[in-house]
């Protein structure tokens, strides 16, 4: 079973093409033309995709950052196959979208276009997967399994039957149907190479920190003093999002179970914040890979994928995710359950609510935090979901149903398992 990748492709938009690109994105979003052009549904292992424009901005030193087009996909490995299919399967859409960008090759040159996409890859500093190794095929198959078992139960009379008897009947039925008999076996794990690499990383990072502990014991107190001095110089945030900007965001939200989310902002200048954000990203990357890799991001179970991607030489950072439900509930979950993580991740950004010792304050100023997010949120006019009717909870529930087809269960266990259906 493949592991999942967060692929980010970013390219500069030609100065005279920003307005035409904006019009193309709006048109593609409203009439569904992007679905046909990109053929997202035919790209192997593609869970989600989103395409959005980052407008031209000027950094704190007055340096211009040109507008850019960003394509983000969450897809089953390998990367090589995905880049090839973006051209071979979704090439019409890729050509149309990135044709507005500087130096995009002629549509007739397949190899040059694939190489161009590879050159414009941007590596995420941290990538969260709801459940590592749960491929697109598994998600769809387990959803179909759920429907098959429910239909079987709906057409039978189970009154008065013990839960373990009902389960035995279901097991026999599933095992006897060639189209779902695969569910009697557990899903295959990710490749041995991937698991080996992750195991080495899981051990190597703590060992490196242990080796660095004497130096960290000296550095951290100094860092704490410096970071607090920096925080004291920050000004309270009072800005509110404009109504027209909220309307622009809302027109692309709440059409299916999931929603796309993208924010971008500047990192505070100077070596202190530069080093701090890099250290925080290393910690988030480690936690996402080895701690929060099974249906849970610090207590939040509604996120399918999330990533943090540094831009423009770490002058800016973008956070992008796919989540279930409305944005208000999504932000409330973060504020209520993982405010300290929000502060660590975003507290080094400009215009973020003031923090204390990086972890406190910040997101706990609820309205300021929500206003800041909305101000820095980027509309995502073109996006795709491979399973628009399935929430993360649905997907996990289906996986537990499949897992319940293996092994022995007590009567009480069988009753709890049947409650999943």
C-alpha cells in the first residue's frame, strides 16, 4: 500500500497575465470546466487537489514578490507517476492554468512539461496525513463494503439474534462474495522502504536532540529572553476582514462535506524568528509523522490533510488543509484543543495576535485570531475531492468495520462493532 504525498507546484505568473488568469480561475470554478480539463478523477491515487492564486505583494524591505499560481495535491506515492499523469491525464488543465506562468513550455513537449513541473516543486516543511498509508483505493473500497453490509442487514430479520451470531452471518456473507471477500484480510501496510525510513527518522531525531542537549541547555534560556523581548514589541491586532473578501471566500466553501483552506503570511524578519520557525517546523514534522499519524491531530479528527510550506526563501509561510464542516467550527476546534500548537506554528508571523513565550496568548484571543486568519486566507476557486460525501469520521468508521471482520470477538465486542453500521 503506498504512503501519501503532499505535492506543491508553484510558478510565477507573468505580470500581464494576472488578470486573465484570475478570470480563468473564476470561470473554471463556476462552470466545472476545471474537472474536465484536469481530469482529476482519472489521476491515479489523487485524494484532493486545489489551485489558487497568490497575489503580488511587497515584503517588509520593499522588495516585490510577483504573483504566483499554486497547485497542491494530496496523492498516493510515487511522485514520479503523479507528475507524469498531471501531464498525460490532466495536461489540458495544466497547460491552460500554467500557461499564464513564466517560462511554461510548449504544450507539445511532454518531457519538457514534466521537467518544468518538477523544477517548480516546493517542499513542505511539515505534512500531516489523517491516517498514514490509507490509500485512495482502500477508502473507496471500504466505503463500498459498508454499503454492502448495510444492504445485507436491511434485507434480513435480525430481531432476537445475539450480536455475535449476527456477526458470524455477516462474516460468512462477506467471505462468500467475490467483490468484497478482500475485506477478510487486513489492508497492506506502506512499503518496507517507507516504513524503514520513517523508523530511522523516529529514532534519529531524539538521538540528535540528546546529543545537542548540553548546547540547548545554554541556548534555550537566552532564546526565551530574546523571544519575550520581541513579543513585548509587538502591537495588538485590531484589523477586521473586509466584507467583500469574506464574500470572495464564502463562494468557494460549503459545497460538499469537506472544505479547502489556505492562508499565507509573512514571517517576522530577523534571525531570531527565522531560526525559531524552522525549529518549530521540525517539531511539527516529527509529530505529524510519528505521533499524530492515526486519525488525530492533537485531538482534532476532522482534518484529512494539512501542510506547512515555506515560500520565498522562508520570508512567507502558507498553511493549507482539507477539513470537514464549516470554517467557524474548524477554527473553534483549533482554538479549543490546540491553541498552543497554533501559537507555536503561527506566532512567528507578522500581524498575528500577540503571544507570550510563543505558546500562550495568540489564538486564545479568539476574535482577533479568527479575524487574522480570514484576512490572510486565500480563496481556492478550483479544487477537487475524490470522496466528497465522506468525512474523516466516515472513513475511519469504515476502516473499523473492515477491521472487525478479522479475529475473535466477545458478544460485547460484536455489539459495539455492529453499532458502527
